[in-house]
């Protein structure tokens, strides 16, 4: 039997890591607070040779290309519906853009044969011993694992338990964002059509698979807010307050929020953790080096999962060596990708009318837009190590 690895989080990073660990002969267990895989969410994208190489080695590249949306064009309008700015599909869509929920399902299916998934539970305590980590759970009985990996996002539970409170590591970048599903009452084609006023963006666009459905995306400038991350009623009210009084389709958008089956709501923030591991516990993806939107977090998580699993396999059970090599290999690459998240809020919703006019005027010039598209293709790269194909030593 291989080493037992507990992974917290079943979004993207966790199942990607489980996929590789299972291939190397480890025994991964993924615990997820949600009762099932989360659907919905914004589309996510992959771009550049590093992403393509990892996806190809996972055996997912062709399937993701078939699932691809083709990119999402964006049109910004004012409160009377007049067009202010149009951005083509390849501006933000990368080489491969897929719905986040479909990517999560794909990673789950590929990892399931070698992974135990536990939904509706979470870790409440971690105690490291000389031979393992004893984990206590909200509902399940305590269990002992050889290693524990926090792949549970920007607000990582594992990071809080093993590294310290979130305030040490996560910095608010001045904006909040939310997404939910609703009927396509405007008969929109795929793409994003959004109202832009200073400090706020309210957008919607048809679902790429089911054109009778649409997705809403809102973003607003705000200092840090106090709210319960598990209280969706409170989060719905925060969105309604932020967009109350706006015209265009915003009233109907807010009305749809009452019936939305799922709501994603979070700050736009970034995580910076000085060391990604402590003893037998390590962090992966946004928990270690995340940015909510625009920081290429999905692609970085998939790359980091490949390296972490590969280093664990290559180290033959020496987690200290594996964790050090993993961080040394990935940190610079991840931080380079992460920088994009700092610009997302100010770009999508400039805080002033003057800022909006300047952005629209600049991107309305073809040569400026073409230059930005060119820069978008120059993404960070990482010289990916080759790892063994067979099971890791016990």
C-alpha cells in the first residue's frame, strides 16, 4: 500500500493532485465541505506551453479542447444600453476556455478510480506526530494520514489550522465579485454583456451549452466587509445593496438572485504564504499563492499539482525533500502568474468616471487592443521536470 494523503478541497487543485497521486501509487482521500461537487462559476482558461504540457501529460488536453467555449467576448454598456466598449473573445479567454464546473467534473472523474472522496465534511484539527498527521473532522471519525495537503482555496482551512490565521496571509484588493445562474430572459448569444459605472460591473451572458440559461457576474469596489462566508442569504443582500438603484437590466438581474440555486461570492484578494509547508503538511494552489480573479489560478493549480505529486513520487517517501523541491520549482512561476489578479478589479470596474472613459478610449483604439492581445500571449513558463510513471516507493 502507498502513503495515505489527505487533501482538503475538491474544486480544481485537489482533484488534480489526487489524479497524479493515484497514478504514482499513493492513496489519496479528498475531503470537501460542500455536499457535492460545486457547479457553475465563471469560465476558466489555460494558456501557454506550460499549461498545455501538463494537460497533455494528464491525458486531458483533447477532451478540454472539445469542451472549450471558444472564448467569451465582452461588451460594456451604459445605463441606457448604449455600447461603450467591445472586447473580442480572445482578449480574456486564453487558448482553451472551459466552464469551471465542467473542468471540476472532468478532474473528479479521472481521479475517482484511485481516490476516496468525502463530501459534506471538513477538518477541525490537525496534530502532527513522528509518523503521520492525526486529523479530526466535523462529522467523521478521526483518522491518521502520512501527509496532509491544503488545496482548499484562498480561505484555506488547512492553512488556518497549521499555519495561522488568514489575516497573516491574505490581502484584500478592494473589490468583491459574485456569480450565479438565471434564465436567459434577454435571448443573449454566448458572451458577456455588462453595465459599467464607476466602481461597479453587472454582466450576464448565455450559457455556452444551454442557451436558455445565462450566467450573471457582478463586481464592485468596496473596503473589506464582515460577513459569514457560509451564509448565502447575507451575501445576496450585500450584492443587492451594492447594485441598488442602477438601471439597464440590473433590477431583473437582482430579482433573479432570489431564485438562484447557487451563489459564488468572494473578495478579490491574494494570498502570499512565506513557506508552503510545515512538517508533513503543505499548501497547494490558491491556498499557497492565490489571486481570486485574473491571476491564472486554475492553470497554476494544475501545474503545481503535477509538480507536488511528482516530487513526492521521486523523493520515495521523504516529504521534506519533496516539499522543498516542489516550492523551489513552482514559487517563482506562481508569483509571476499571480500578479495579474492585482489589476482585475481596476480594469473591469474603474472607480471613477474619468477612469472608465480613459479605459474605454484606449481599448477602443485598434492598435492598443492588438498590443494588449499580443502581451496576453506572453505568459510565464516553467521548465517542467519529468517524473516516474510507476508507483512511488512505500
